[in-house]
C-alpha cells in the first residue's frame, strides 16, 4: 500500500482495543511501539478469536488524517476511560490517543 495514507479511520471495541491490538495480544508491545520497524505484525489473542494481521503504530500514524470513530453510549464511556491515566496494555487504543506525532479526530454518534 502506498503511503502516506490520505486517512486512517479506526474503530474501538468495548474492551478498548483498536486496529486488532488486543490487551491479551501476543504481539501488542511490538504493534504499539512507536519505534517498531515492522509494518505489520501477526496478532494472536484469546479475546480476538481468530489470529489477525495488523498494522503497527508507526504505519497507522503515517497518514494525513487520523480518526477514531465510535458509536453508542457504552463506547463513549470506554473512550472516556481510555483518556484517563492507565497502561496502554490495558486499553490499546491509548497508544493512538497518547501519541504526539499526529492529532486524532474523535467522532462519536449515539
């Protein structure tokens, strides 16, 4: 895929995962490492069911526009928790929300 991307739009799960970055993922550290040299990683997580392939944080950030889009009151509450102090490992969406390289546009609909 040619980069930089024009836009990256991420969702977020009820557990605070995004981009197939799961708290119990075996490659979460690599996927969310801002200095990771890999573009993709394989992710295995019990909570995910099937193994997945995901982009790493540096690739996700290689975009002109970064959006996190969520729907519903329950996910808004999850997002509010993710914006509080705590480990990225507990809520992987924090890796995106806390990085300083690129602004994140947050979109919520009821």
